[in-house]
C-alpha cells in the first residue's frame, strides 16, 4: 500500500515537471520572437560607440565561472565572445569593449568585489567619473540556443550602454 502511494506521488511529480517544462518552452519561444523584433539588424561597423562610451571609458564583459563548468556555463562564455565579435567588431578590436574570464574558485577578491558566487555574466563600464556593473541574468534562458542568445546579448549590451531605452 505504501509503495503504491509513493509510486503515485512520483508519477504526479513527473507529470507536474513535464507540464512546467512544456510551459517554459512555450514561453521561451514567445520571448525569442520578441527579441527578434526588438533587436536592431545594424552591424557593429555602423555603430559609433563613442556616443555611448565617451573617450576614456571602457566596457568589460565578464564571464564568471567555476573551475568545473557545465555545458551552459561554457556556452555563455563562448556565445558572449561571439556576440562581441559579431556585433561590436570595431570597439572589440580597439579594446573599447573587453571580454574577461573570471574563475570564481581561484579569484576570491573579484568574487567579493562583484558579490558573484556562482556562474554569471556581467557588464561593467569604467569611466573616469564612475564605474557601473550589472549582472545579466537573462543569458541563462538561451544558453543552449546560440542565435537567441546572441540577439538577447546584443539587446542587453545595447541597453547597458544606453543605445536603446528600456520602455
């Protein structure tokens, strides 16, 4: 009798999990369509980042990760670097935008500075006047889908630089 109850609970739990996964997949596909509409199609070579990063300012894209990474963590780092190479060619080559890796298991000072204790992607603007940091949580939604990740990455970085307004 007790075994039947345990089995029923497991079956119900699995059905709930499947429902949640299907719902999540549906929501993600809707979000991806919105990203496609919102993302600008202009290439980075047409973007004058000097309007958004004044002279002397630098923008860092920082991939925080542990020594042992899952496929999603690895993809976030690879896709972020590809996004810079695809959408921000000139500022990336000129070192106005810099990609950095930070192993959180080996760099405790950086972990304390940014208050990052797990895998993450962050943007940081360095300016003679002030520094600004933002952790980008939305990257985890698309960590297995490169095209959607790149569109989201561009949208997030453009918003962070102030190229597009958040409505």
